[in-house]
């Protein structure tokens, strides 16, 4: 079989693969607990459901404009005004099939082969593969001070004449870190001065806790004309609990949006008009579901952090946003892939290996599931890896006997 160089270089999405493993085990009746999830379990807002149903009932579901319907763009403009205090025009907006596609077409619009894209570790699993899909070179930068907060100096050291873009994801998947104002101000200024694209992946920006504030990059932008290199990525997947609706968007300068629309037009065309209707319903509708999701997640987060803090040998910088905690398990096993597999095999707890996010020795644990699962999942993990744990553990009726050290 003859496969392209790019095709050969792309890894399977580790998170999606583990989700499949979970579904298979669950279907077999295995008592598996998912602490690796990437989506809230609440229902989509009622306004989204009403809007999509009304359109479906017309029986006329046609192609949508390549860059999104006018109504969709208006809803995104409204969202941008409300959450970024910035008035943008329809030509600054493209709606795509998920934030993932918005990001992908943005990269395809700006990257040439050999160009480099910098992002900070730990990072979302898709960044390196998306950059490679463009024939470009991914460059991960790990903060040298042992925190999850990048510093401009760490990034600057990795900038070369090939650096075309920097991706910033705050709140960050997987660490939950919310980057400080000084850093965002510095990176916006740095990219403007150097003429480097700054891609802000803000998909989690409404999911922050403990009074933390996500910094609005527009507060520091001096130039949002056609020369602007700022690209904002966002969508409805996380805050509206609408992952399966596949609507995301980008805000950028008009020329770039036009190029992105040209690319999208030959890939998938405009996102499904039905799903855009649902997204419009969610954005223009009652916003209370976001608050209740945030309250639930904040509570789950408290429980997860307590459980992990009581876990000898595990080190955690508590997350300020998202629904992930990225905990250092290297005292137990420096190989996170092995540890994650061990936990799945022995106690049927699914975790995401830190290696996939650019930091081995860590596990990403999600708190978007139920509290019961968080507590039981961590208990099972403790039992599996704590050498002083009792010899037996019951999972429902099933008795597990430790046959390892
Ligand atoms: C950091 C980050 N960006 C983008 C996405 C993609 O979002 P969407 O579901 O809208 O494609 C995800 C999804 O997990 C994510 O974690």
C-alpha cells in the first residue's frame, strides 16, 4: 500500500481511541469508569433543540453558505461582543464544523511546508498532528519553571525565521491552567511586533472557577485591521455541552477569513444548516445552562482535587478552568502510557496518558463526569498502585485480588 508522507506521519487521536475502548468495554458490561472524558454530560440547551427541530420539521435541509449562514454569523458577532467586548463584522467570521475545523482551516490558510508552529506543553493532542497535516513543523515549548504557565522567554527562545504561528490555549487542555494577564499581554504584543500569527484557542474560556478571569486578547491588540495576525477560535462544544453538534468558528482579519472560506469550501462546504440552527438557538437563547454547568463542574473539581491531594506521591497543580486535572504520577510510574493501561486492565479506570499531551509521568483526569465516578475511580486507582493497599477490592459483586506489587 502506498501512503503519503503526511498520511504516514499522522498518529491516531489517543483521546478518541481511548473513548472507543471505553465504549467497547461498557458494551461488554465491564464496570469501567471514564476519567478521561472530554465532554460535559449535561444536555444541550432547550433553545438549541427547539431551533433545530423547527428547521428539521420544514423538511428543507439544504447546503449552507461556505462560511456560515448570516444568522449564524450574527450570533457569533453577538457572542464576540458579549464575551470579548469587540464589535466584529460578518467578514471577520467563519463558522466551521467544530472548533477543530476552524483551527485546521486557519492553519492551512497560513502555513507553508517547513513553517514552524509553536504551542506550549502540556498541549491538546491535536495541535502537533494538525500542524503536520499542513506539512509544517510542530514545536512544543515546555515551561522551564515546572509550572503549567508559559513564559514569553521560553517561547522566544524557540522562535526562528520559520515561526509562522503561536497557539495559545487558555484555559488549557489538559492542565486547566488559566494563563495570567501579563503573559497574554506580552504574547499579543510580541506577535504583533514580530508579525507572527497568534491563534487563541478559547474553547474553554467560559469554564473557569474560583473567581478566575480569562484574559481577553482584544484588550491588548493594537491593530485589528487587515494586518492583524490575531485568530480567535471558539465554539459551542464545551460551555453549551454540544460536542456532537460540531459547530465552531474563527474570528480573524477579513482577507484571512476569505482564504479560510475558500479552503473550507473544497473540504466540507459550510457546516450543516441544521447544526447551525441549534448553535444559533444556544447562543441567542437563555444562558442559564452555562452557569449551572459551571457550578456542577466547580463542585466536581473540588472533589477531584481533594481526592488527589489525599493521594500519597501524586502532585497536582489544581486546575482553574476546563474540566481536566493534570496530575503528576511519576512517583508511581514515569511511563504514563503504561500506567494508564495498567489502571484500565487492573481496575477498569480510564485515564489519559500525559505523554499524549507532551508530558510523560502525568495523567489527565476529567471531572466532567459524575462525583460518584470521580470518588470511586480515584479509590480504585489508589488501590491498584498503592503497595500498602489491602489485598482485595470489590467492584460491585466482582472481587479483585492483587496479584502485583
Ligand atoms: C483545546 C481544544 N481545542 C479545540 C477542541 C475542539 O473542539 P470542537 O469540539 O469544537 O471541535 C477541543 C476538544 O476537545 C479542545 O480540547
